[in-house]
C-alpha cells in the first residue's frame, strides 16, 4: 500500500482544481471571442442593399411627384391665384388649365348641340319624295318653315313639276298638301305654302357675321355637325342650257358658306343651324351652304 502523505494529497487537489477551472473557463473564453468578433458584410451584399434602397427611393419619389402634380398643384393654383406670377410655375398651371378647359368645352358643346336641335326641330318639316306601292307618301326630304302662316322653303326637286304641288308633314305628325309659290331655278330652291296658321318658326341667324371655325348642325333624317371653313362672297351660279335671259328668273342669291366635309344627296337643302338653334342656311350637295341672309332676299322678292 502506498504511503499517502499530506503533500501528495495537496498536489492531487491542486491538479483537480486546475482541471475543473479549465473545464468552466473554456466556454466562457469562446463566447467572449464570438462577441468581440465584428460582422463584416461582403461587397455583393453591400451592392444589393444599395440597389434595393435606391429603387425604393425612386419609386416613392415618383409616386409623390405624380400626386403633387395631379392634385396638390392644381388645388394650390385655384386656392392661391398669386402663384401664377412665378414664371417657373406657369407651364404647370397652363397645362392643367388646358386639360380642364378641353373637357368642359366638349361637355358644353354636346349639350349645346342637343338643345339647339330641340329648339329648331319643331320648325323643320318633311317633304314627300315619292309614293310606295300602297300609294302612301314616303317622307325623305326636309324643308324649313319661314312664316307662321305656312310658307316653307325646300328643294325644287321635292315639288311635282306637273302639278306644282308637294306633300308636307309637320313635326307633330300632321300632313298637308302644299302648292308651289315660287321657284329659284338657279339654286334649285322652291317656296311652297300650306293652309295653316300659328306654325312654329325658327329664329334666323345673321349669316353675314358667321366666323371661320364656327360649328354648324345640319339636320335631315340624320344629323351632321360640321365646321365653317370659308365664306364665299363671289359664288357664281349657273343653269345648264339656259336660253332665257329674263331678269326675273335670275337669282338674288350669290354667296355661299363652305364647310369642311362633303355631304351626300340626302342633305340637299337640309337646314343648317348654329349652336344657338338659329337657322344659318340650307345645305347643298357637296360642301356648300346657302346663307340665310341670301334666302331672306329671295323671300322679300317673293312677298
């Protein structure tokens, strides 16, 4: 049996103590090293983070710019008119105003066309063109009531050459026979009369004051809106194979209004009105309108 001394016991205890301390101290030392070690991102991670952040800033900035341009600035221009004095803000204000004005003009014009047609419709009549198999008149052409006692102007093609008569349907659906009062061969116009009184009469416009770019509404079985493109003051009228030099048959109508589009035969002598519902003239086949002031000269001659 080995001899156990106090010295040997102390040495063994010392060795055990050192082993225990090493066991507990090791993890502590590793944790400390991990805490002290700093995070160092790679270059790829840095670049990716920068791109994501830049895209986010651009998107948010664009959305903010659109909201300011579309809503905030127009509101400020209306609320604070003094902002118009700054030159750098004028383009924004002008752009916004133009958009609103165009929208308002379109809406107003559509309403004006509807109201003008309502106002003039009662003074527009239909003229029978022919009879069908049942001997019933077919109303395809138009005319306009000139006086409340029954004078109507239309195309001379709508009048029966042999009987010098026509058949007229009013806006309320009632039909009446009409007799020829006067024919202008140069312009293929005819003034006819029905035996009625208190008829609705449309207001005459002053066609001499018509301006280029003004909109006209031409009514027949359908509706055409067109724009005045030219005023012709020296229009030359003529009749083919005319051998009669009698001054009485020569037309007093010499002017024309030129429009943008070309109208077909269905609009021959159809009434043309302005946006106020006033009669401006009678259209011809093609792109011309006979001014109402010229037609008035013809009416005066007949009366």
